[in-house]
C-alpha cells in the first residue's frame, strides 16, 4: 500500500490518521465525563454547558475555526501562553487535532450520553447494596454497559475528525506535511488545473479508510453487544 | 443478631412513621401496595434517606439521625433482593454471584458451593441473565445477595413478578433460606399466603404506620388483624405432626386439638407441619353433628367474637393449644347464642385445605 501511494498522498493520509487518532483519544475521557455529567447530574448552568458542547455542531465550521484562531493563535490569550512555553499549535498538526477534536466533540458526547441515559440506575443501586462504592459502580457496571455507546461515539468522532475541513483550514491553514489532511489536500488539488486525477486518488483512499473503519467498528460493536447481553 | 428499625419520613403524598424489631428469621412487612413497605426497606438499605430514625443490626448502627450517623449504601452490607432481580446483564451468573464478594474479602468457595447448591443454580453458572427464566433470575439474585456477606437480607416481593408456576419453583428455596440463614430477613409482601408460609414474624403496615406486629401465628389468629389482612385471606395457623397416610389418598395429622384428615401430605410420619385454615372454610356447630360429609370435627371453645363491617362475625376459637378463626354470619352467631367461653365444634372440610396451605417445618424448630 505504501508503494501504491505517492509520498505526498502518503503524507496527507498519515497526517489525517494522526490528527484524527489524537483528536479522538484526547477527547474521549473528557467526552465520557461530560456525557456522564449531562446525563446524570443536575448543576447550575447545565443548559449552558450543554449549549457550549453542541455549539460546534450548529455553528458554521469557519466560525469555529476563526474562534480557535483568535483564542489559540500566536496572539490569542491561550495561544500566546502556549507559544511562550514552547508549545505553539497554530498552523501545526496539533492545532489541526484540536480543531478536529472540537468539531467531533458534540457527536461523541451525544452518542455516549444516550447510552448512559439508557443504563438503568436501578442496576447501579443494586451494585451499591452489594458493597460497591460510587467509583466501583461506575467502573464495574456503568462503564461496561455503556461500552457500545462509547465505541459508537469514538467511531463517529474519528470519522468526523477524518473529514473535518472548515475549522481546520481556517485555524491551521493547508500546509503540506504540517496541516494538510486528506480533505484539505483534495481541496488543494481541485484548486489547480489538472489536479482532478490526484484528487480522485485521494478520494479513493478516503473511501477505503472510512469503509475499513466502519467494518471494524461494526465487528467490535457486535462483540460488545454480545458481551453486554443485549 | 436482630434488627431494630424506627423511621419517620414525609413524602409528598403520605407520611411514613414505623418502628419494629425483627428477630432472626423472616419478618414479613405486610400491607397493600403503597402502604410504605418498600420505602421501609429502602431506608434500611440506605437507598432512601429518612427524615429521622434509627436502624440497628446487632451491634452495628446503620442510621441514626440523632447522632448524624448515616452509613453509605455500599458500607451497610445489606443483601437486597429486588422485585425485578436486577442482575447485571454484562456478567454471567457466576460473575453476578461473585460481584458482592469482592467487596467483602473475596469469594469463599465453600460458601459459594453451599449457596449454589441451596438455590439449585449450579447448571446456570455460565449463562447470561438474559437466558434465565424469571424464577431462575430471582434465585440468582438471592444467591448474589447472600454471597455479599450481608448483615441482613431484604427481599422486596421477590415473587410478585412471577407467574404461579415460577412462584412454586422459588418458594421452596425461600423456605430453605428461612430455615438455614442465620441473619434477620425482611420480606416485603402483600400476600397472606406467602406470609403464612415464610414468615416467623409479621409487621402489618397500613398507610405508613405499623398497625400490628408479632409472631405470625398470633397475628394471623387475631380477629382484630383481619381487616388489615383481608377477609377472604383471613385464616389461622395450626401446628401439626404427620401421623400417617391412608390408602385412600388422605393423610392424618395430629394437632393439639385432635387428629385431622387432610388431602395427601407429601411428608413422612413425624414431620412437623403448619396448616393454614381459612376462616371462611370453618363451620361452627353447637352439637356434635352426625351424618356429615366433612371429615374433621374439632371440639373448640370460643375465645372472642368480633363484628366486621358487613354481615359477618369473626370468631376466635381455641383448639387445644392452638387458635382457629371462623367467619360466620351475625345471624348465625345470634341464633346459636355464640358467646366467649362456649364449647362447640369446628367443622373443616378436608378438601378445603389445599397443598399451598400446608407447610413443612424443619425438625429443629
């Protein structure tokens, strides 16, 4: 497969996978926590938190990207701090991962929240009467029961991260080898005359990767569902 | 080790205010739906935090509002068997059974084997809860609670969700539990039959209050308790011992008031029994009747009469050392001149006593 791809294509695919992987992995614990809080807790400002989480879903991606730029850009309030400690993210792959994570976050939280809401609190009560503290109840009852939902949220987030375009190109631009992911590379090829062929090759790669991920997730989901007994 | 409960709690629509003691063995919390029975055991387990009260098991205080003591649910070690079993769907039967043990010092293989044997769930260990019948689920839930090394057991109508066949399948295991477990068991029920069968002590709860409490035999023989139990359900318990079986399919048992003939009882001679005689199945006669198809004519003495709201009178009778209840019309009571102290005869049709009314007792009690 490596031989079949040109170095540039390989670079874009590799970067896309890396960006999506880290975006998904890093947002997963936060996603589970947020989903749990939204599903189970009542706290002041819950509606606002819920709104903030879902904002990237309803805003034009370019707006999200621009907000990231003014916050995390070199002169932004957080970006300047990151710059000072030697961790700049604007116009870097880590910035692309941040953009992808934020765009994918609502999808991830929604899927996990739904599955947490589907867990019968009576089962958690039963676990408590059997001697399990809150943390143990979560680890041994809640978490295993929401695994299919977590998996679904993860796949959804990964797919969204692979396909993220608007916020990424606005925030971190389209620098080959740095921030040029599959979608932005396709876009770049389509901007130059005669680039359709190269774009088509990338489209095929995108389809193959997405299809593969989907098949694997189906298989894992089925095994999980069998384990949960539903 | 015994359990002592005193609770007060205000719900939106009613107040709970109960106090009772529960010795070793099964204490039934009896009452209609909505009387507050489940709230009581939820408060004992810690799932409900009452406004005020005190819950003590043996030497251990689980809750004491005066001293601000409120042990969290997971540290109370109460084995709670829910009406709907609540097995963990992602664990096998074995995993469910062992779940609580890990918080109580690990699974004790000897106890595990004993509980599995007692509940007859050895063949189910590797199954998932989804593949179990209702009765099997309930048995596993009982085992799971027992193996968590509880200080006491709480059973919330464990038979209510089961059909009659499944009930009949679980009852013998509950009887073994009653006879073999050495801890207090609170058993929530709205069925007099279940209470009569399983409980040593009964606490009758009505609209959030205890209206009656005491040994099951006494409460069920008390005419004053009848309104709480339900007229059709009323009936006293007789202690009996199997004498022998007749070739015509009948069994003869000895009671303190004389021998009784019952439909075949599946127990060897010498077995101790408890027999529930429904009050509405007892006929009273001043003179000893002759030419009667009923096989059981027991000499009794009237202890008390209590008027009901309808046309009936509940008559408490002494038969030897045991008490019986008979429900007759007020007209009959007047015509026959029934008064306390009067000697008469209680007539009980053999076929009026069904298998569900006959309970075998363990030899040592």
